[in-house]
């Protein structure tokens, strides 16, 4: 038996433009499939052309050795940091049904004096000296109290050999990294992490600034920001 019935490239039509593709589909018995609303085929078939201009496509990047070496990325950075944005997180939007003031422009951003590409938004500051970070974990079928959560080993807060509450450096939620970088941006050296489950169920954990850890993370993040994120 030969291969004469095996599909190959010669059996696959090619189209130079979307107009040519649409014309072929409209004349094809497959057209009803493309007209089923809600499907990816329908959305792609009915989609409008890109609004990007030829000028923006032709722009090229420069070297990505530092924050200012690529003129195109400098423009992107200015837009990212200084264009007003509104926060529409899932929780905020969900609760916005009862709290229409929950969705509002970001405020309280602290830009690092040492690395002005890095900023943080602290939940609060005590007496100008101590950072406040608040976390509100949602109970599940596996835990209903904070002690159960901390003892499960699956949360960023656990207990050391003395039974004291500590925040794990490599926790899955990145709480330690967030707190350390927020202290870096605000210039603070200590933090109180509040894990809140209710008025009668909450814990405070003290966290000190870890300079060595922060320096390593800032170096890593700066490399990613300059070489990967800005060129996008």
C-alpha cells in the first residue's frame, strides 16, 4: 500500500492575507463551523485587524545593559510608572458590589531611593519606624484556625524549634520577599506581619530587615526588569 492517501503539505492550503482566508472559508462547506458563536474559530474569524501602527512595529530596541541604555524602554518605563491606573483585583471587584469606593486609583506608592524602577505599596507604617503588612487567609476544609494553618506546613508562616512564629524565606506565597522589598523601598528596618482571621483570631509576627537577602533579590530582579520586562 502506498502513501498516496497520506495528507501532506500539498493538501494544506496557504493564505497570504486574512481577506484571502475569509474568502476561502465563505466558499467552503466548513463555513457553518466558523459561524458558531462563542467558539475560538468564530472569534478569530470575526476579529478586527490589529490597531498597532506601522511606526510602532518598526521601532527597535537598543542595548539592555542598564535602565537608560534603550530609549524605547525608557518610554515604556515612564508610562508604566507615571500613567494613572485603577486597581480592579478579584476580591475588590467582588466586594465592590457592597463597597463602590473599593475600586479607586492606586495611592501610597513608595519608590526606592536607590533603585527608582522598584516601588512598593505598604499596608501601613507604625510611628514612621515599623512596616505593617496584613494578610487575610481564607479558611478551607483542611483548617479553620490560624494554629491549624501554621502547623500544616503549607503556609508561609510556621513555627521554629522554640515554637515561635516565623515567616519562611522560601514560602510559596512570597510573603517574606514582599515584606523585605517593601522595607527596602520604604527605608524601614522592621515589620509587623498581621495574619488576620477575625477580631478574636489574629497573630502578629515580627520580621527584621535582611540586607544580604534583599541585595541578592534586587540584583536578580533588576536583571530581569532591564533585560526581559522592559523590552516587551
